[in-house]
């Protein structure tokens, strides 16, 4: 079993920055890709970014590419999502999730992720 705990959410002004953290615990001896998803009010959960277990492969939603950066610190079993140039449309609950690593790179479909955190709220004020 794998547990994920997000933190770092909060209120930020438009154009500001915020850094989310996701601590992965449990069966960390296995290889997991980690993704970030978000769900706004009345919306479906959407892919935001993902990083492979090795760290050499990342994927981004087009609307956040160039503004958000996903990274990892294996020593701390933590993945990060650095949010820069935040926009009001980035407002959502952000979730991190883990998927068993494959040779195809980190998945972007939520159905491929087996373990989920509880989410952290991000609000961007205009």
C-alpha cells in the first residue's frame, strides 16, 4: 500500500507563486510515477503534470506548460509542483497520485493511477 499526503495549498494572488508538496510513503521500494491532478468547482478531475519514477520524463497540461514545474526529491520521498504566474483559472483542489512505473512514461489518465492523496485547496485571487 502507498500513501500520499499533499500540502502547500492556500491563497495566492494572480501572477504569484505557490509550491505544492506530495510526500509518498508505504511501499516506496516499488517504482511509482507521480502525477498532479486538479478539480475545480463543478468540474471533472483533470491532469496537470506528471513525473516518472526516474525523473527523466515529465508531462504537462498545455495550459500550465511553462508556468508549472514538477520535480522530485527521492531522499525525502517527495514530489513538488511549483506553480508560477498563477491565474484565477488555476483555482482548484489539487491531488497527487501514484501509478506503477512503466516504460511508456508517466500516464496522464487518472484511471492509470492507483493511489491518491486527500487533496489541497489552491485559490488564486484576481
